[in-house]
């Protein structure tokens, strides 16, 4: 299935293909957790234990409640609650996603916006 990966290492949004739950977990580096919803009702998924490992970077989404550590994936959701390809375009994501390196994340945590 097509998805967008919010890659904290390259600090880019990439269109990728993932297959099933294991493929999703591989891309985020662990068990899945819902991070936030986008205006299109697409969902952003992250590693539920992202804060417990080595922090290599993070990303913020405009109007979300906090930055998110580690890679993220963007999916749509159908009426049955199953993941689908996202409705959001890569251009729309680029307008609302900001990547943070570990030092930027530390400064944001200490001093806020």
C-alpha cells in the first residue's frame, strides 16, 4: 500500500510502499501508535516507544499537540477503520511538517516554541 514516510534521518517526506502490519512496524521501528489526525482525516502513525530509545530526530505537524520522535507514516482510514492510501498529498504534508534534529528537539522541550 502506498503511504508517506516522515523520515527523520533524511528530513524528507517520501512516498513508499508498505505491506501489512510488519512492514509498517519496520518503517517506524516498533509497535504502532496513533500520533495525530490531519485535516483530511488521514492518520499519522509512530512508534509507541519512540521516546525510550536513542532519539535521532523528530517532526512536528502544524496544530498537533506535540512533536513526535522517530519516523512517521501517513494513512487514510476507511469506514471500517482499516488503513488505506492517504488522501493528503505530499505537497500538503510539506506545508504542515517540520523536521527537528535532536538538539532542536531538546531546545523546544526546554524553552517551548
